[in-house]
């Protein structure tokens, strides 16, 4: 079967997919977020960053970093996992460190997203692949990225897409790890009397702005604790797992309706056992292809899927799905 086949496909995207648009890879994320926190601090962080404030000689934020990672060697996601060990200790400096890192991460992504006035051609090509040729079922996306690249290119080309609807005539964009534009305020017991919110995940608790999907609903840090971004080590509070479950169910449905599952730029991180276990189960009996420039990442896929996987050592922008499809 050729790459231009009309078979239904589910694409599973990781950070490597979005890097060509300027979004950081996981290995660069810690430096990028901490630099943002230092250069664009929120006024509410001042007492946490200032040396000597609140009795912390380095500043509460930095003492929390040192407590969780004395050598400064951990990547962003591993750092969050270590910081999570201090959850439930509100008087420990690390408790505040994680909160600021989470907020800083979301703001970094919004900053990049907002400055992205021209989306690189490879993403517009990818959207055309998703929408397939005339009269054929559309393909679907499971994205572990918090950015809005896929939504943006589908919207720009006026292709039908939904966060929680799988049909033959639209693209489903499913985000089990959340997104910078999603809110889980209902999952945390907060009601809104405003009609600006729309249910993003039908039957779930995740919402998006009804008419401004590309605007930060928590701009300025207002109610930022409700943002639905699932980060490593998130404690089992705030309805995080409950909010993600309907999205995982949709991902399973999308893959079940596909003949082929294609991973692009996803590293299959070793700490995310939940995702690896689910994806292995969902992809059982499917043709699996992986596009990733890292031999280490490719080996993890080989180990997970045994011989039932085709591996390509390519970046997204180098692979066939970054190029125009034959019918375009």
C-alpha cells in the first residue's frame, strides 16, 4: 500500500513535530522556561525570585530548584517529577518552584504561538495529508504537544476539525496531555456563568473559548491554575486523570478505525509508562511507522513494538508528510 493510500491513518505527534515552528524540544525546555521566568517575571513571582525574600537566601524558587536537583542536571520533565515529591509540603520552597515552572512553561508556549504569524510550509503540507483527497475519509491526530500548530493549519485552510468528534468528514485533534488553550475549571469544581466557554471534550470536563480558540484564556495569570496541561508527575488532584480519560478513549477509537498508526517526532519517554502501555495496546494489529531522527528513540519503539514497526531516522520536515501529497 502506497503512502498516498486512502486508508484511514492516525498520526501520533511529539515535540519533534513542532520544533520546525520554533517550539522547544524536551532537552531545551528547562533552559527556555527558566530564562523566561527570569526575563519576563510575573509580578506575583517577585517574592519567590528575590534573594533573601521570605527568609530564603537564594530566593524561594531557586532553593526549590536546588532541593529537587542539586547538580542542575535534570531535564525539564525529570525536574518536575522530582519537584512533585514535595507536593503536600506547602512550606517547602520546592512547592512554589513547581507552580512557577508550570506557569512559565505555558507562557513560553503562548509567546511562541502568538509570534507565529507565518506557519512553515511543512505544516500546511501536513494538514493537506490529514484532510486526504476528495471524498476519502479524513485522518486523525493524537498530539502530546501543548501548542496549537495542527489546529492553526487546519483552521487556516478551512478544514473541518474537532477536539472530540471522530467522523469521516473531519479531522479529530486529540490531546491527552492537554493544551495551552484548554481549561479544566469544571473538573476542579469551578463553575462559570459566562457563555464564552464551550465544551471541548464532549462528556468530559475540558473546555475551550467558544469563539477565540487561539487566545490565551488565562492571560495575565488569571485563574491559571485551571489550565489543562498534563505535566510529568502531576499529582492526582484537580481532576487531571478524570479529564484526560475521555480523550484517551477517543484516541483508542481513532486508532481502532485506522489501518496505520504513524508516530512523528515522539520520543516515547521512559517515564511515561501510562502512554507507552496504552499506545502498545491501542496499536495492536496495526501497521506502525515511526519518523524520528534519534536512534535512541527509535530503539525504544523497536523494543516496545518488537518487529511490527517500520523505523525512519528522519525529522518531520524531512519526511514525506512534510512534503505536498500527490493530489495537492
